[in-house]
């Protein structure tokens, strides 16, 4: 560890903070068993590196050095003020900063997986899981998360505080679930990642349809999960996100207005993401077990493989929705299947199914169900009924781009 120039140290630390900070943080959470203390320790570790590395040189294992430094600083803080009484005596043995644990580099990746499962524990509410994962695993600030979900910053901050307190009080273990627990627990993790992606891909409210920072974080989480735990549904979810993401440039026009899938310029689709997504779908489908994310990815793959809207294999898509409805039934899946049937067999066939779904009342307040019914009425030339359905959809949507699209459809009908 010969001395390093300030420029070398600065460049190394910037790269480490950008690429490794959340991994180091995850290990500090495991060692200190406290989110806030681990965050303070992370900052202290980088501060110590700024001071010491120009004199001592960049260590051979910088991540392990930073973990050891952060842990030492946290232990010193605990001993000084005794604010962290939950730490047991055996957890506060000093660690020499100059002699980091040589095995730390081997467990840092596993620690990220442990942290994901802790943040997505079923004992927490869905909203708390999303907020905690974005804050602690992704490193987004409270303000960034609140802005993305159109939530007051104070409300979001309290949600995170309560989630951390719940983890402490309930004694939620910081570990990867056992093989018996894994299917249920993995579902919670996948749900959080997909919720984050959906909010980025099609924001539920606000001026912008797309929030690419959230979509990017979800894909990064998906890649991390596949790297650490390559289960079929993790592969399927990553494939689904990549295949949807491949259409990003074509989903809105230059004014930020919505462009439907059938009208998109497919030359703008990202072929690299499509190829990667297709490979992942194949891997997931070859597995002994796959579920709804893989099937949704397979549906997205059929769209991605069509050179234009007219070439879409709607027969295959309907068949995939049949399987999806059997293994993961929901009114939304049923609605999507009805739309696919309309594309295969004609608008009248799809409309009958959409009407039946709405008559049950399950999607009465779901604007996309009314928009789908309106479009089928429009295609059948039933203008008055189409207008009424579009107005219902317009009354329910909270998204500005969708509102403008529905208003254009109404104007076209009036013309």
C-alpha cells in the first residue's frame, strides 16, 4: 500500500462510491444490525479513506477496508454515547482498520441479497417495502422517492422510519430465506421490483407518463437479483422489464403524448434490450418452474418479435393469457385477454368479454377497462357508446398524458 496521489485517490473513491457504496452499506447493516448506524458508518468510512489513502496508499481490497473502517467508526460511536443499546457485547469488538477481514469481499454480494429480502419482508406494508428498498438498496434520497410517487416528503420519511422500527421491534432476521420459505418471500421481492418498474414505465399520476429513473432502478435491482439468485421468475421479471423498456423511445411523441403500441415506430425499439430479453425468456421457460412474470415476458416477446403490428401472433398471445389466467387469475389479466381476443377475432368478440368483466364491478374504477371498452365501441362504429365510455375513462385517470389521449379520442368522435 504505497502512497497514492490525491487524483488517484479521488478517482478511485468516486468509482467506489458510485458502484460499490450500496454493497458496502448492505454488509454494514449485517454487522451493525441498524440501518441508520450503517448509513453513518458508510459516510465515516469514505471520509476516513479520503484522509488516509493519500498517505497509506489505496489498499489491495478497498471494499473490505471501507467495511472495516465503517464498522470501527460505528463501534467507537456506540461506545462513546451508548445510544445503540441493542448491540450485544460480542458485537462491539474493535476491528483494526489497517487489517481488514480478508473474507469480507466474499460475502459483500450475499449481503446485498440479504438486505433486499429484509426490506421486502411480508411483515411490512407494500408501500413500506417499496420506499425502504429504494432508499436502502438503491440509495435514492427520501426526496427523490417522494417526488417520484407524488407523496409529501414528510409522509415518505415517516413511512421509512416506521418500517425500520418494525424491523427492529419484530426482530426481522437479516438473512436469505430458507429453501422452504423462498417461493413466498421471493414473490414479495419481485412484487416490489415490478411495482417500482410500473411506476417508472407508466406513472400512475402526474404530468409525465414516464419516470425513467424509477424504471432504471427497477431494472438494476432485477439484474442484481438475477446475478445473486437466478430463479426462473427473477429471470422472467428482468426479461419483462427489458422488453417493455425496449419501446421507451417510441412510447411518446415529441410533445410527450402517448403513442399506442400498434402505432409505434418499431425502428425506434432498442434491439439490444429485445435480444437480451428474449434470451432471458427462453432461460426462464426452460426452467422446471415458472410463473406469471415469465408468462407476461413471453407475451411481450411475441410483440417484440413482430416486425409490425399486423404481423403480431395474436393466437399465441391469447394462448399465453389462457395459461396466465389459470395460474394467476385476476380481472386485469382477464381484461388483457379480452383485448387480445378482440385483436384475434374482432372487436365484437372482445367487447362482450369486456362488458362482462365491467358488469361484475371488479374494474369499475379502473380507467383502462373503460378505455378498452370505448376503443372497441369506436372500432364497431358505435359512436355514442364510445363517447360515454371515453368520458368514464377520462373521469378516472390521474395521468396527464393519458388524459390528453382520451380527450383527442373524444374530439375525433365529435368531428
